[in-house]
C-alpha cells in the first residue's frame, strides 16, 4: 500500500510541476510541452496534480478542448474506481 501511495504522490507532484513549467514557457513565449504529455500524466494517475496546477497557475482553464479531454480522463478514472469498488477489487493485495 505504501508503494501505491508513493507512486500517486510522485506522479501528481510531477504533473503539477510539469504544468507549472508549461505555464512558465507560455509566459515567456517558448516552445511548450505538448498537451498529450500532460494528458498522459493525468491518465496514469496525475489528474489531481494537474487539476491543482490548472487552478493555482490558471493554466489551460480557458481552453475548452483541454477541459473536455481532461474531464473525460477524470470521468474514466472515477468510473474505473466505482467498478472496482462494486466488484470488491482490492488493489492493495500482493499475490
């Protein structure tokens, strides 16, 4: 269980930092981090970090296509979590 919590802490921290860095690049009119990279980090567990970065840095919040794709990722993650709960899947068991 500690490994899973450490993983989520690291992936969310990295997604947060990456989004903040992308905002920095945007302000300085530099080459940006691709949106698909941000979506990839959100999809593998960094959605909370990316959401916090969007709120704190006010980054990508006025782009409807980004919001829609990000919302789809979060919806799929919630759906997976609900299905795992309904089916009583324990992800903390190591076989």
